C-alpha cells in the first residue's frame, strides 16, 4: 500500500491537469483493493499489470486482460497461480488532483 501511495504521489506531482491516471481501482474488501494499470504491460504474460494490495502491506502482482467472449469481464492471472474474474464496472479510474 505504501508503494502505491508513493507512486500516486509521484504521478500526481507531474500532472498539471485533472485527468484520469492510467489506473483503475476496485475496493474488493475493507482491507483489500485491486489496482489495474491501463498502460504498463506485463513482461511474462499477455495483458497489463495488476496488483492486489492489502492494508497490512501484502502485495500480489498479476496480469489482466478482458475475457475474449465477455468484454465486460476482466480476468486477472495472479503470479501465485490463481486467477480472478471480475466485472469491469466495479473498477473506477484514479484521478489526479
């Protein structure tokens, strides 16, 4: 979580207009959120970078893509071997200040 706050602070300090950052966030539970990048591609798998971030600092990286037959669904392949399928509508853009 601390890394995300630092990243968002750095990105916001370089933005002069109130435009969406290339990040989408879904508050999955009270202590867990899922963050999707819309421009940082994964190195080892197809898709873009994703992460599950807990308030206690646990961080699980992954890669996300749209489901081929259902573009309203997002599939996240986590680096620990698990996967999640979530509705796109649950994610909101992160806006700069």
